[in-house]
C-alpha cells in the first residue's frame, strides 16, 4: 500500500498556496506518495455572513451555524475556496479534483449537537472506495469541511474532524494540520510535541483554548487510531507534533 498524506488547510492556508508547498507536494508524488487535501474557509465564510448581516458566533472553537449561515458556508467552501485551491493546484500541473456532490458517498455525518451548534456536524464514518480510486489514478482529492446527513441536510463540519477521520480511515502515514499559527503555544512558546495526556491537561488548565481545541483533539484521535505522524503548524514541516505517548 502506498504512503498516504492527508493535509488539512485552514481558510488562510487554502487561499495562499506557496511555491514551496507546490514543490514539496510534487516531490512527494514523485516518491510515490498519495495526497488528500481537506480545506476550511473561515474568513471567507465570515465575509459572506457579514454581507448577509448574519451574526458570527463560535462556541468551543466551532462556528454556530443556522440554516441561513449554512448557505454561506456552502457558498464559501464549494464556490470560492475549493475552486480556487483546485485551480491553483491544476495550474501547477498537479492533478486535483474538487469534491462536492460526491461527499455523501465519502463521509457519513450527523448533527454534533443541534440545539447548541445548529447545522454543525461530526463525522461518524468514512467510505473510502471513491477516494482510493482517485488516489490510484494519481489525482489529489480536494474536500471541503462539510457533509450531508441521510436526510439530505448539509452540515458545517470542523475541517480538523474531517481530516483526522479520513486519515484514520486511510491509515495515513501523515496527517498535517496547516493553520494560521506556527503550532500549539504555551507561554508564548511553540510546543515541539504533545501526548494525549498533555492535551487533556492543557485543555483542562486553559492553556489550549478556542480554535486550537478541535485541532489537538482531532490530532490526538488520529494518532491513537493508527496514523503514523500528526503535526499542527503553518507549514508542511515543523510545528507541534502529536505523539501517541506511553
């Protein structure tokens, strides 16, 4: 089985792909590695919601999403960020394919807590046939951080959740969570590594807060479920590495 690398791109990272990023991905493909990309689009969604005069509210690092806000989420991810990211990769001679309508064939999702978060979902399972077919053809699947319930309701899903669940399902060699910060910080310093025990302690003590909570929880779940290497940072190398621990 070929080595698989799952890359999660936060909204800023997804719209600012650098030549170095392209170079590394091409090198990985030249080594026979297969790449999957999951993207968010927070700041684009913020702008769309502001234009629609919709309130922006976050709880536990997650966007509270009304049905009206979900329209902005889908528009931002599938009509703005996803196409732009995919086009950037294609323009660099990387064969990438934006996934939208086939998401229900890949992600099984359900409401996280409808009363608390609204149209926010969690991934309850993955079906990998379509993804592995694309990977075997040398295509980079580009997935937005959303999914559809069995009843046909589109839900906003944290990109870290989607990426970690896919990485576990694919038993990826690496899960790289690219975000707008250099890693997990404590007292202003980047932590080089974290174990699951560290994560629990630092969340309980208020060191890890806000948007970083779902990132470290997703990273922890992934490494405990067999993903070889998990990192959180601004680049494809470096940042904070989440280790399985003892």
